[in-house]
């Protein structure tokens, strides 16, 4: 999230009305608040803290974009995150760093937007590109939902394992 806060300084120069809503808490919250103060982000950032599951929809409804700025490292290249998938299922526009886990879910300018990882300026450029492309959002939302329904639904995910488990249950060697 520190990349997002650093990118916000550049985003404000181009779009002063832009604001970031950080929902969630954890061990990094204090350092993020300190960084926001150092960067003088003021009213352009709101820390919502932990949000109860039954209130999450209200926060989705407040956001034009959901930004997922993962750094490129072994974990993020291999592990597919659930939060972007959840946002896409909620018909939200997703802007995410171009790391392996995100590339499994997001096709740039097709089901969301990807930006090069690790640099605040790339994140800012990615957000600005998405905001400048609002005319495409209805089609991007529709393709993202269709992707989830056809590729990432629980039924589809479980079906991928049926053959493997069937072979294990019947003593056939797995390939």
C-alpha cells in the first residue's frame, strides 16, 4: 500500500479531486498513516480501519476503482489473490500490478487494468489510464463477470480437481 500512497502524490497533481479509501487494518496501518502524514496527503486519503464483512458492499459502492499494488516477488508471482477476484465479481473496475497472481485473473484493458509493479509512477499511470478509459468500463465489467462465471466460479474450480481425485480414489496413477 505504500506504493499507492506514494502514487497519490502524483495522482493529485493531475487530478486534485482523487481520493484513496483504505479499508482494512493490520500491522502496517501505523506506518501507512505515518507515510500519509509525511506526504501531506490530508483529505485525499481516508483510513477506514477494519470493516465487518456485512459492511463491505458499502465500501465497494463508494469506489470507482479498486487498486491492488502488489510488489513483484516470489509469493506474488505464484499466488493468486482473492480480493481482485471478489472485486471483479462485484462488477468493480480493478487496477492491479502486473504480477503472476494478477495475470491469472486480469487481462489488461479486457477484464481490468494492469501496470508494471514496484514503482509509484507506474501505478499512477495505470490509475490515470483506467480513469481516462471510462467509456470501456461497462464492457470490461461484463467481460470480468463472464470470466469469473466461466473460469473461476466454485463449480468450475472444483471441476478441475474431479479427475485428479477420481484417479486417486480408484488407484490410477496421477499424471
